[in-house]
C-alpha cells in the first residue's frame, strides 16, 4: 500500500526560505504548542501557589493537574499518535485544515480553562479526545490495524474522565476530582508503559552495539496488566491495605522490566538514556505510592514523580527524537537537548526530593522546580520551532 501525503503549498515560505510545513504532520503543531504551554503554564501556577500572582490563573490544584494531563500531556500524545499512525498504517492522518482545526480545538480548551466560561471549557475538553480518536480511528480501521486500536479506547476513556471532572467542578455530580485525576494519571502511565515497552528496548538495541535490551513476555503481561488493575483499584477507591501490596508488586515488576532493557549501557547516548531515566521515575512513582499507602510519605510526592519525572522526561525525550527524525535531522542529541533533559530531571528531583529534605522551604522548592521545568520546555520551543514550521531538511514529505 502506498503512503499518501498531504500536499504542501510551495508558495508559502518561512523566513529561512523553506516551504511552510507546520500543518504537514501531527507532531509539528502539537509539539510546538505543548512546549510553549508547558513553559508558560507551570510558572503561572507556581506563582499563583506562592501567592504572588496578582490574578488567578486556574481555580484550584485539581484544575492545575487537569491542565497538565488533559492539556499538555494529551497534546504530546496527540502529536505522537497522529504521526505514528501514519507510519503504522500507511494511511494519511490529519494534515492541512484538518490538523489546524484539531490544534484550534486544543488551544481553545487551554484558553477557556483560564476563564469563567466553565461550560464551554467542559464541552471543548470532552470533545477534544473524541475528535482525536476519530482522526486516528479511521486510518487504523481502513488498514485493519487491530494491534493499535486500543489507543482509540484510551482516548474515549480520557474523554469520559474529562466529562466527570468538569461535572464535578460544576457541582453536577458528587464525585471526587482527586479520584478522576488519579485515574487519568494511571491511564497516562499505561500509555507510557505501552509505548516505552515498544520503543525503549528497540532504540537501545539499535543505538548501542552489543546491547541486548529485551522484553520478557511474563514481565510484559504483569507490567501492563498490573496498571490496568491499578486503574480499577483507583476508580473504586480501594483502601490503603490493598494499595500497599499492589503498588509494591508493580514497582518490582517495572524495575525488573527496566533492568531487562540494560539502562546502564546508555550513558553515552542522551537520546536513549533520557527515556530510561524517565521510565525509572515510573518505578519511583510506584515506590512512593506504596510508601504513601503505608502513611510514610505525602501522596503528592508520588504524583509529581510521575508527572514531572516520568511524563516530563518521557515526553521531552520522544519530542526531541521524533522531531529530529521527522524533520530530517540527525538522530544525535546536541548540547541544548542534554540541557533540556538535565533541567526537566532537576525539576523532578527538586519537586519530589525538596519537600523531604527541606520541608520548611516547600513553596521555594515549588518555585525552583517550576523554573527548571519552564526553562526546559522554553529551550525546546526555541530550539525546535524552526524545524517544526519548515519542510524537512532532506526534502522528503511529512
């Protein structure tokens, strides 16, 4: 089957002389929008949390969590899926006006979230995962690509979660926002675990001669099936005495999974070690969840291990690698890429470790972590915007 590609208007030129290609492939606008949003929104929240922002950015910590999961993270997932599904199926995915409309819907959700138009924000946030599901579902269906159709189901689940979250905020239903956000966190962890299991051992074996990164079927089933069990347990509000052994066992399984990928062999390959390091934060998240279930550490530490360390690191690692690959640039991290990785993991260490090491400076650690996070994604936007808006350097379509 021959791959079809959207036509680019050759008359549209960027300042550098290359044809304008922002709407040629899903990862282009969504990676750029996500990085700018991540760079701006977290400092605004940190300043609001510290009490120095003169106006309110979002109404609550739950809304901040929603914006980072259903805003930032979903944007990166969308860009990745629109790009990957085209490769998996040989079918065209959203481009041109279709892709611009998807980006506009996402952007409208972020703008409305910072306003008092709660009902409009709810409609947009619920609709966005649905239209993304339709956009990837059609090419998957045409290609009979059943292996990846579960992504459509996960997007539908995220749409349902967004609906419940907004209905809770509007006092329409009496359902804890924290429970819904926990389920969304688990779903995002499942997506990371699935994609990590596919690409991390492959990238490791391809980039490092002699590396034998491998997947063990029993470990794979336990790692992914265990997260599904965790989603159900969090949805029903399982008690701590049940969550302690579940999260402890899951931490051990995911640690074993990571060990099979031989992360110690990746230290000289930043495009690879960033993915291993991010996955290690999933293990730490599960360890901290077990400790929180035992009453030994505050639960927010586990949440931020996953959101800042795992989601921040894995999305940034995939955004750099796939942006390089799909814009015709070498698959070699430069100094700016390494700086981004260092900054995002510094943000995770400060956000998780700071409150434990220096409880009296909690607000200061929030501000410091937010600064590191913002710098990481601002650097991404600045470094990658030129290649994301221009046609591929090698002249190929996409």
